[in-house]
C-alpha cells in the first residue's frame, strides 16, 4: 500500500513546481482578480480556519503580491482565478483548521478550481461531525480534477451521488476518514478517473457493479479497510488500465471472479483479510494466467482452499511478493516457484501444505523472507547454514512436525525445527522437540501453540513478521 503513497507524490510534485513558477510569475504580473472570486476565496478559507482569519487585511492580493500558503492561482482571460486549495497541517505556515470548521458552500463559486485537498482538518466526530456537501459539485464539473480528504476523523456521512457529476475528476482520494454507508453507483460515471482511493473508512454494502469498463483510465482502485461485503462484481474485469487493485480488509467473499483475469496491466492484487473461497474448484486460480505483469499477489487470510500447484506460477514471472498465509491451501510446494527470479517475499505459513521444501528456493536471487511455518511439510530442509544466518527470523518453518533440518546445529539453526536424526552434532535421542537448538526452539514451539490458540495473531514475535516484513518491502 505504501507504493500507493509514492504514486501520490507523483501527483503532488508537479503541483508544487507549478506553485513556485506561479509565484515567480506573480511578481511581475499584475492581473486583477474579480471581487466575487476574491470574496469566495476568503469566505471559503474562513470556513475552514475560523472566523478570525481576515483575508482582505492579511492577503489583499491573494493571487499576486500576498500569496496564501495552500492557494494556487492561474490567469484566465486576463484575470486571476483560484485553481488549487489545500488546507490542513502540511507545512509550517499552512492553513490550519478550526475546531468548528466545515465544508463551505462558497467553495462551489470557485469555478476554476482544479484541486481541493483537506488534510487532518475535521477532527471531532462527536461534537462537530462534518459531511461532504450533497450538492453543488456540478458547479465544479468543468474544472475539478483532484478531490482529496485524508485523515479527517470528523468527516462522516456518505459519499454523495452528486460527486458523479465531476466529469473531469482524475483523482478521488477519501482516505482515513469516518465516511460510511454504501458507495454510490455514480462513482462509475467518473470516466476520467485515474485514482480512486476510499480506504480506511466505514463503508458498507457491496462494491458497485458500475466500477467497470466506463472507467477506462483507472490505474488505482483502493477500497481497503472498510466493511464492504458480498461478491466482487465481474464488471471490475472491465477496468482495463488498472495497475493496482487493493480490496484488503473487508468482508468480501465468494469466488474471485474469473473476469479479473482481464486486468492485464495489474501489478498489485491485494485481497488479504476477506472471506474469498472457491479455490477448490477446477481452474479457480486460472484467472491469474492473464495477469503476467503481476508483482504482488496478496491473498492471505481468506478461506480459499485448493492446491498451491494449481496456480499458474510459470506465467507470473514478474512476481516479487506472494502472500498466501492462512488460505487453507494444500498440496506440495512446486519447484516452479523457484523459477520466479524476482521473488523477495514468500509467505505460505498456516496452510495445509505437505511434502518437501524445494532446496532451489535458496537460489532465488532476491529472496528476503520465506515463511513456511504451521503446515504439514516433511522431510529434510536442505538450505545452507549461510542461508539460515542471512534470513534470521525472516525464515520460519516451525510448526511442521515432520520436518527436520540437515546441518550441524548451532546459532544458525532454523528456529523451532528439529535436527534430522543421524546428523552429526548435538541431536539427543528421542528428544526431537526442544533439545537441538536450545532455548530458541522451545520458545518457538511454545509460542506456536499459543498463537494457534489465539487464532494466529498473537504470541510469537515472528508470527507477526510476515506482515511486518511485507510492510517494509512495500515501502
Ligand atoms: C477585515 O478587516 C478589514 C479592515 O480592518 C475590515 O474592514 C473587515 O470588516 C474585516 N473583515 C472581517 C470578515 O472581519
Ligand atoms: C464467509 O463465507 C461463507 C461461505 O463461503 C459464509 O458461510 C460465511 O458466513 C462468510 N463469513 C462472513 C463473516 O461473511
Ligand atoms: C516484467 O518486468 C519487466 C521489467 O520491469 C518488464 O519489462 C516487463 O514488461 C514485465 N512483464 C510484463 C508481462 O509486464
Ligand atoms: C501430515 O503428513 C503425514 C505424512 O508426512 C501424514 O501421515 C499425516 O496424516 C499428515 N497430517 C495431517 C494433519 O494432514
């Protein structure tokens, strides 16, 4: 998800450069500004920052000689107009919001506004809940390209259907607020949209089936961390430019629609922490075959079922992260996974995998994390002690009772895995669990059972590490 932020920077940077250029330009340009435009700007800002803010006194020439932090302007037909407004504590002299700030209706009089950003502004959902205005947006339909509201705990209520009128909108980011209700199907009318991020709210209901082929320019769809439920509409397969699809941490379920295989440019597919199933049916992971550009395949914590061998590994050659923890996955780890040369993160823990661990995994040039714990893997782990030393706790294979490691014990021994019988070294007869790698091993076995009791989340520090390492990887 972090790289979504990185993409954010790509959107923001040109704006900042544009800001600098405009202010330089403003020194020698004395274009006038209409009184009406100026008054709309002043009262808009006052609604956010408080009644005390007296623009006409402090900033008599807001687009010219007395620029306001967070306000950008441009000249149209010889007159200054406001094109971007950004409130919230972004920089030291930013426009900071008052406790009782609200969305001003005068905003809709700024008819050339291209970008509006409200960051960490509305903060008191109990005493000052603020809603997104339900009308007026059509007045900005000819101009608004970016609408962002992030980290506003006091921003409540629904996304109004009127947002669908913003037919120039390229970026709609309503992230980490307290918005709720169902997503309006009018979102699907935003045909110029390139980025739709609604994560970290309390949205319920289903993913609108209108999010489909009309949105041919959509690159990023992030509805993660909400309470969306039901099936994923096959129409989503019509989002033909999509590169990142993040629906993680919702209540979505059923079979992942085969139509998603149409998303040929997808690099991130994150469906973690949902209720997707149906992996047992023939061809159920076949949709991945079309996703040759995929770099991150994250499906952990879903009751998928099925066999790991039925994934089309050979056609997913650009994979760098595979998260399949806790997905009821069975079968043997296919050696084809060792052919994914860019693989950095592989989490297959908490499944029903059986059979041996392919020693070829050690030769993956970029591998930085390998989680295999709590399966029914068996036989000998044949990685070198250098591999265990390098990986540390980013290699985990504990909780596989029939697995042992070949090697001489000592500090490099994989945590919680017994030494194979008959190896030279310290193995003690009949004591396979705790004897070989000392305290660390018994601690691992103990924590394995406690994290089992707690449903996987708590206990062992390394039980949490797939997610932690993945977060670092995606940074
Ligand atoms: C702002 O200051 C000017 C000059 O002191 C005054 O005339 C005007 O009424 C003030 N406006 C507000 C909204 O306080
Ligand atoms: C998850 O899906 C199953 C059917 O596959 C259903 O019976 C169950 O109620 C769902 N759980 C939740 C929390 O939605
Ligand atoms: C895989 O990655 C390489 C290097 O980034 C890229 O050139 C290639 O197009 C990618 N393959 C697909 C199928 O997208
Ligand atoms: C684990 O695998 C062994 C064979 O290595 C098998 O005998 C046993 O039944 C399996 N256990 C489970 C719980 O599937």
